[in-house]
């Protein structure tokens, strides 16, 4: 019943138990580019301030309990098991052990070719939105030795990513679009759909078969991806109307 919002200067905690009347109940002043939640802890990508770990057992009074300075700018973060994966700008992907949240420890890293903006992890693969470097697929089976095994490097800029059902949904800030990629074979990624947005697509999320895109000055879009027999992929608007094949 809580939303955790990164608004650059801070992390805000909003009670959404009544979606018609969201109410802020707490915040942390740590600069926040992105946030991931596991249990009673929030892991905040805090730009120049690295990774901050907050205890959120009392949402009205989140308290910092640990941190790890990263060499770049912490733009994106995700949690998988006992590890936090940080998209650290020019410093690439950082892998941080959080078995002890009060003492997060970097155990490995991979220097992506451009600027790591966001990251999603499925199984033993980390998918890094690497700005002009496109999408990079990094094998993190051994967190101490992350190894790139695949990539999709078009002309557009990958600013954010979410993953669902063997597909990566990538926000493209340069090409003003949402790109849909088939990642069923991480070593041979293909694009299967797209949706042109009016402005710069900066954020993306997936829930209940819908794709939600934060499009900077153009606001908020709800899209749906349909894969049907004989059609590689189709992106539709929130009402099911086809946009592009």
C-alpha cells in the first residue's frame, strides 16, 4: 500500500491504500534517481552519493542504515537475492552484496561501453540500459566476474528498462519511443515492436499486461503489447487500438 518515489532531491513515501487520494507520509533527503525495495529496506540510487540503504519498517520515518559510495553516478538500481545491481553511469554496472544491509559491499563490476542508466535482472542475467550503448546483457552467475554475453545496440538511447515474459521494454530518450525487444535468446536479441512517444521516454514499468511510460513533458502513457499468429509484434494504445506492427 505504499509507493516509493525518487524525485532527484529525495525519496518520498506515499500511502496509496486509497488510490483516489494518495498521501505522503514520509521522506528521506538522500538524493534519489531510482529506488528498489526488499523487505524492510529501500535501496536508493542516489546519483553522486552512490547507494543508500534505508530502513523503511516505519514508513513515516525512513532511516539510513548503510551506504556504498560508487565510482560513477548511481542512476538505476534493482535487487535480486542478496545482491543489488547499480547502473552507475560511466562506471557501468556495479554488483553489491547486501546480505548485511548495514554493510553493503561491492563484489564485482562490468564497464559498459557507454553510460549505464538502468538495470533489470532475470535469473542470472543483468540487462543494462546503457544510453547510446543500447541494451547490454551481462551474465552474473558469478557476481564477482560479470561477463557480457549479448547486446542490442541500435541508434537509439536506452534510458530505462523493465522485463516481463521474455521481453524487455526499453525507454528510448533519444528516439522518443518505447522499444520492445525479444530476449528469449539473450545472445541474439531482436526488436519486435515500438511506439513513438511525443517526448523523451525516461521511465517504464510493466503490470497486468500493460506498459506504463513516463514521457517527460508529454506526461504518461499506457500501452499494451500483443503478439499474435502471423504478426511479429504489435504495440497498441491503452484502448487496444493498433499503433504499429
